[in-house]
C-alpha cells in the first residue's frame, strides 16, 4: 500500500527560500515542450512512501507564456 500525498505546486523558475532547483534532462524537456526562454512550466508535487522507499513525484500540469517586462 502506498501513501501518496499532494505537497504543493511549483514552476520551472521557482527558486524561493529553501527551494531546491530541479534539473530536467534535455530529452525529457524536449518531449514535454519545456522551453525556458518563452514558457513557464508548472508542476504539482507529491510525496510517495512505499516499501521503505521515499519518492518525490513531479507531475507536469501546464505551460504559460512568459510575460516580458518593458523598461
């Protein structure tokens, strides 16, 4: 039996206090259409404790266009 718990949401640019930066392999980024130059990619975060294993699960949920700030 597993104990999967929703822990929150993040995006590919979220590096606030005590955050850990997640590196996504290039082929996975391409497969999911993650383009850091023009888009933010959002993820739901879960923890999964099963059979003495601890897992952090990031579920890709959506993209949003980055807004450019004009000076």
